[in-house]
């Protein structure tokens, strides 16, 4: 049984109209009658938001924090016992960790505010099923991701991916190469080594054109509105102060399309494409 169905089945939905509120939309509040600690009693977001958060969690967080949030292979701590998670209401504290990184955890520049709220909502939905603070959720967290429609995935692939990839070329036999479906999904969604370090599988290069016309290019190290640094192929570190359009810069990030896709991919499409890639033995 999918966990979120379970969550809903043990919860009671109420329409609450905040006392004294003017003509605002009634707010759907989900109250967990079995709540034994504060964090469990908070309202959860809508089921679609939680579902989207689940997908984002699988792609970005699962490898380190585990399918059931209790910590994973790549060394992320148990999120069910995290003070940060327990104090978070709808992503405001978790979001800070996700967008800025923390210790050995990388920052996730690819997740926007809505994504972070969805991931936080998913985390809270799991927490809501714990019997006591920090304990394991009472059901096995069944993350069967091979639930998509491979034919639909193939159509999507031909439309959105075939411009850069080929199933008889670079992606030939990809599911034999990456035999865990989770890894396969992480890999294609991120366009690289899955969730580790976010989307940094390939090299982003920058070319800087100076006022005298000279050009310097190399691997992009850091870049914001005021500053850019890179390492040239010869290994030299170069940094540039930016002021408006000067110096001219061109950034080439081979994974631009993957980053754009991450923001717009629907849960269903992700499952369909994974199911299709899984057929490529
Ligand atoms: C590459 C592994 C890795 C990935 C991927 C990762 N984390 Fe982490 N995360 C960590 C590590 C390691 C820590 C502990 C950081 C520290 O204290 O040094 C951490 C800490 C956290 C904490 C704070 C826990 C606490 O109370 O200290 C939260 C919340 C968190 N991660 C959420 C997420 C979410 C949400 C995602 C996905 C968007 C994610 N993490 C992806 C490794 C990862
Ligand atoms: C604009 C070009 C572009 C588009 C469109 C694109 N990708 Fe990618 N993809 C890349 C690049 C560049 C890489 C990193 C190249 C590499 O490491 O070989 C990559 C990496 C990957 C990888 C990892 C390959 C490996 O061997 O680890 C997979 C899988 C993948 N993409 C699948 C997809 C799928 C599925 C789609 C469509 C939903 C898609 N890509 C759309 C450019 C693109």
C-alpha cells in the first residue's frame, strides 16, 4: 500500500474556517487523530503536492537520506529524528538546508520554493505516520517506482530526449549498466551521477571576453552577479569582477536541459520514462 494512502486513511479531514477570518477560502486541514507529538498534528499539503514531493525526494534526497527517511547509503542522517524537520512547518527551515547545503550536504540550486515545499510536505507526511517522535513509520515504505507506462515513456523520449540521446547509441543497454531502477531514474532525471551533489555530473564551461577582445575559457568554478572564477585547461585559476555586461561571458552548461526538465517533469512522466529506459537491456 502506498504510504500516502495510508496516511490519508488514518487521518480525518475537516473543513476549518478560522475564527474571525473574512471571506477567505476555507482551508483543508488534515488532522491526525493518532498524533502523539506536535509535528504530527500539523496540516499536510494536498495529496498532489505530497506526491510531487515524493518524486523530488526520490530523485534528490533518497540516496543519502534513505527511502524511509531513516538515513541512506551515502551518509545522510535520519530525518525522522531531525530537529530541523520537527521544527519545520512548510519548508521554511528544511528549505534553508536544501538551498544552502549543510556540512557535507550539497546545496540544491535546482529546487525552487514550490519544490522545497513539496519535498517538505512529503517528509511531514511520513513523519505524520510515526507512532512516536523519531520512531519508524508503522508501514513498510514501499517505493515501487516501476509503475509507469513504457510506451508513453517511449513517446516522451522521442519527443524530448532523442535530440541529444539515442537508445542505439549513448543510452544503449542503459538498464543493464544501471540495474537499480532508482539509480536509473536518478541518473536520467539529473543527467548524471544521480542525486550525489545535485546536478554536477558534467563540466560547465565559461568563456570570458575581456574589453581588449581577449578570451579566456575554462571550467566554471563560481559565478554570481559580481564575480566569476574558472580554471583554464592549463590549470590556471582566473577570477573576474563583473560589472553589468562587462566582461562579456558565455556559460555553457551541458545539463541545462536536464535542469529545466527537473522543474517541469510530472510524476507520471518520470515514471513512464523510467519504465521505458528499464526496457533498454
Ligand atoms: C549527498 C548526500 C545528501 C543528499 C543528496 C541530501 N542530503 Fe540532506 N544531509 C546530508 C548530510 C551528510 C547531512 C548532515 C549535514 C551535517 O550536519 O553535516 C544532511 C542534513 C540534512 C538535514 C538536516 C538534518 C539535521 O537535523 O541536521 C535536512 C533537513 C536534510 N538534509 C534534508 C535533505 C533533503 C530534503 C534533501 C533532498 C532535496 C537532501 N537532504 C539531500 C546529505 C545529503
Ligand atoms: C539538450 C540535450 C539533452 C536533452 C534534451 C536531454 N539530455 Fe540527457 N543528457 C544530456 C547531457 C549533456 C548529459 C551528460 C552527458 C554525459 O555525461 O554523457 C545527459 C545525461 C543523461 C543521462 C545519463 C547518461 C549516463 O550514461 O549516465 C541519461 C540517462 C539521460 N541524459 C537521459 C535523458 C532523458 C531520458 C531525456 C529526456 C527526458 C534527456 N536525457 C534529455 C543532454 C540532454
